[in-house]
């Protein structure tokens, strides 16, 4: 399925291709093995990908991987999961995520907007934190 087909599918069904970037995004954030995370970044994120949230503003696979590793070190054994629904149009996808123990109420909740490049790879992420531990 090329990017035009993915866009059409996302617009028509809001479920066919929309989950793909979010699933890959969450899979990347949950990859605790550096080699697995690097493979996911190489396969599904643009080389010039950027990630910005209230705490960091980074660019490129190495900086994004280091950011993910730092979050994993701060919250060991926690996992990222989808919270709520996904909304998408064109090459933009917004969704809410949770971070916490597996199968438990999230400790951290955030809201991200992913923008994909023409090939469907994650190009930039704009992240917001809705709930953080006190």
C-alpha cells in the first residue's frame, strides 16, 4: 500500500492505516533493547525525524533513541499504551498515550501529534504532557 492509498484508507475508514504510525511509534518507545529500537527507528522513522515535548527538543535517530532510553531509565518496566481514540487526516495523526505498569492505570498521560513523510515514515512528533506524577 503506497502513501496515497494509506491516506485514502485513513480518510475513508479511520482505522485501516491510521493505527500503523501509532503502533510503530509505541513499539519504538517500548523497545528496551537498543538494537531493536535502532532497527525500528531506521525502518519507520525519517532520518531527519524530530521529537519535541515540554522536556526535550531532539533530532535524528541517535538523539531520539537516547531520549527514549532516558525515559525508560526513569520509568523502568513501564510501558506505553494507547489511551482513547486516534484521529488522523492527510499525514497527521493525533492520539493520547499512557505510560505505566502493564495492564494498570497509566502514571503519565500525554497527547502526541505525529506527522509522516511522503513515504509514511514518522517525520516529526509534537508531544504534550497531560498528567505527570507530582
